[in-house]
């Protein structure tokens, strides 16, 4: 099976590219923009001509669209650029995939929900409360309206990083190490999810598709551990053998952009297919953070 991955130099895309490339049943091409090279094709997703040319050259059966502006505050600060990447480029890619006979897998977010009625099934009505969530929901709608494609919603991601601030989860190591007192969000509930697990999930989906399982519509995946940012920081400290006495929980944090309270995703549509992944969160954290200790 021939696979094309956009955003293959990013937090999620790297792990997906690495995992799928190691499978002899899959032929994998990764694309990137600012970090192209190292076996990744340079592709400007805002260039419709370049998109079409790449699809014609690679002729993928499946395109996994990992590229996105995924930081809520950054989306709000530069909404035009975020909308262009998360929605307009996504819509054009979906149309081109349909014309080329490729199925698009669109990576979306739990932030399409307002967080007031968790857990959320894939069929529940979205109601995003920030611009990032609205842009990703619009991307979902564009994808599903332009071919036999499917969506994979994911929550807060972490995993192997090139620098700690590449993920809000691994960035907590810097907070833990800084001896200055800090109050962290102890209100919003999150479900940290390993990009390595997501890569395993996607691999299983592709192999099932290869064997005849049809994927269509919306699917969801999530880690199983619920925690606030404060609780997660204490977990980071514990797995790294560091003190967290200088940290405290803030039950009423102020956000630059609104954050939902609890967007827990129901992943039963995938688990009922036999899809599985996951190891204990502290073990995953320790492995990702060990290079920085």
C-alpha cells in the first residue's frame, strides 16, 4: 500500500512516518516544508499546483494529513494563516485526493467539542469554543464533503521531541526544573496521548483497510489517563526524580484563548475493530523525557 504523509517533520508526523516506514507492507513518502530534507519531500500545502504534482508523482492510495497549525493561541494570533492551512489547504487536498483516487485521513482534535458533556462519541454534535477548534471542525467538514475520506480526532499529544517546547506536555519539564513558584491550571481535564500510540493505531487501520475493512466518517483515539496540567506536571516530576514542591494548582486559570473543561473522546469505534495501543502514561513520559535529563 502506497502512503503519503503531510507534516512528516512535525510532532505527530515524525512518529507516524517512522512507524509506517518500518512496515514492509507499506511504501511511505513523507512531506514537510521548513524542515524538508532527510528523506522528506518539500511541499507547500498552500500551493495547489504543487499538491497536484506531488499526488501525480507519488500516486498514493492513502494520504495521512498530519500538517496543521495546532497551537490554539498561535491560531488566534494569526487566524488568516491558520485558516489557510487548517481549512483551505485541507479542502483542496481532499478534492485532489478524490480526483486521484486516494483516501485522505484528516487528523483533527478534541477541541471541536465545548467540554461540557464528556465523554464524546464520534457522532456527538461539535461546538468549538476557540478559533483553533473552529478551524479544525471546518477542516473536518471540508474533508468529509469532498470524497470518501475519514477523520481521526486526537487530544493533547506528546512523544519524542526535538526540543521540550515542541509539546505542551514535555515543556512541563522546564517548569518543574525552574525553582520559581508557579501556579498551573488545575481545572481543565486533559487526556495526554502518545504520538507513538497514534502511529500504531494508524498502522493497524491501514493494515485492516488493506485486508478489506472500510474506513469512513469520524473516528477518535485517546489516552486513558485524565489529569489537569498541574497533575501532569507532578507526574513529570515524579517520573524524572525531581521535586515539585514549588508548584501549586490554580482552580480558576485565565487563558488567552478559551479552553474546554473536559473533552474526553470515546474511542470505541476503533477498539470495536480490534485496534489497540497504549502503555502506562508515566512509562511513556519517562521514555520521552529521558534524553533531556
